[in-house]
C-alpha cells in the first residue's frame, strides 16, 4: 500500500514539473496558495518523501507469482 501512495505522489510531482516546464505554471502553488504557503510546502514535502520511497523500488527484487509452472 505504501508503494502505491509513494507512486501517487511521484506522479503528482512529475505532472506538476511537466506543467512548470511546459507552461511555467505551478499547479500545486496555484491550488494551495503559492509556493510559500504552508499547505503547498506540505504537499511538496509529501512528494519528496514519495520520491525517496520510490528509490527503494529500484533495489528490490521482483516478487514471484504464487503460482509456479
């Protein structure tokens, strides 16, 4: 479950950075009152934590299916 939450935040961050890169529009800042607003900073922190957690996905072995051939 934690992997899915982290993935959600990574996707939100990627989409937000895409908007910044393409249109110079920060969606998180727009939604939550500017880049310095406490709510925006909380969201940015959650996105960062999700990204840090997602790093662990690179080093995990894949889980095998419970059904073997």
